């Protein structure tokens, strides 16, 4: 997998100005993130500075290496014609583009994600860097540790966090932070959890309410639901109209019966 996007064009240079082209003793390969220059049957004149230059729309980087061709050790060999200097096979000179460090950069930010409460929710983003950055996840500023509830996945470019949602508090801000020796970057997304309307288990309604004649009766209910549920009060089979005696808040509603009268 290439960590450059788009994949750069690569050229090899000898010295400052001379571009090297393949042919004869020279072969050039470029596969993904690897660039290779091979020179066969090297001679003394092949010594010098070689530079690999990679370019795409985001900019240009280069890396260089000095190659020195040294004289082989001489020996003696005897053949049918007498004493002579031996001829040893020449190994090709191979130069690779050294890996250059690059700080993590965002390829795709984290989006807002909506999921149903009780179902897995997945937060995703794309971050690249060289060396491959270390990835950490946070919820509301607190680092997340992988567990049965949280599963993390990363292939060097695509990063995801799977959350087994089991409470409304699982929604909110999630941050993915990438760090390597060259720097760091982070992206934040919002998780919104949808839930069917229900009354909060910690604040149940009573079976029966009692009030004295002429006093004020308040019935207070706490509910959960995403999106915000529509609230209706019923007295027997009769739907009560919205009046100043019916008050709503986020997650709460209150019906005030004032004053309490004897039923006719």
C-alpha cells in the first residue's frame, strides 16, 4: 500500500542535472512506495552522487546516496595459457530510495455517525504517515482501551472504532489521534444514538397519585428517546390539550392539575 496519495512520479538523477534513463546496464523499477535503480557491470566512472526525486501534486521530496566503485582485490590464476589475473564476476550496484519520514496527515475526516442504541456503532477515518503512526481513540477526552465493548482496527490508512452501545452516554464526541516521530494529527466526530421512547427506569411513574381537594397535583415523568419524542397526556381516554398546565423540558414533562376538584 502506498502512503502517498496520489502515487508520485519518480526520477533518478546522477549529480545535480543528469537524469538517468533505463537501458543497457541500467534498470529502474518503481512499485508503490519502493523505487530501485540497478547498475550492472559497474565501472569506476559510475561513482558519484545519485538522487531519487519523487513528485506529486502535494510537493516534492528527494533522497540521495553516494556510490563509490572500488578496485577488486587482485590474485593470480593458472590456466592452459599460463599465469594470468583472474576475472571475477561483477555484482550489480543497487540503490533504493530510503524511506523519508512524513508526519501523519488526514485523508478523510471522521463524519457524524448515527446508530440505534443497543447496536454496534462504527467511527471511521483515514490517516497516513511514515513511519506508520500509532493510533489512539478518545471519548469525551478520555482514552479508550480495547475491550469487548470497544474494538479497534487499522491497516495503516483506514482506522475504525466499533462501539457496542449499551447506554445513552455512549453518544458524543469521539477523537482519533495519530502520532509518529514526525508529528501528530487528530480528527473528531459525533456519535448520535437513536432510541425508542421509554420512561427512565430510575424515575418510574406511580400506580396511584393522591391529592387533597383544592390542592395542586403535579405528575412528573422522565423519559428517554432519540429523536426527541412527541409527548401526549391522557386523562382516561381523553387526550389533554397543551396548556400552561402542561410543561415540557428536554427529557422531562410535567402535568399540573390546579386546583384538584371533585369529579362530577
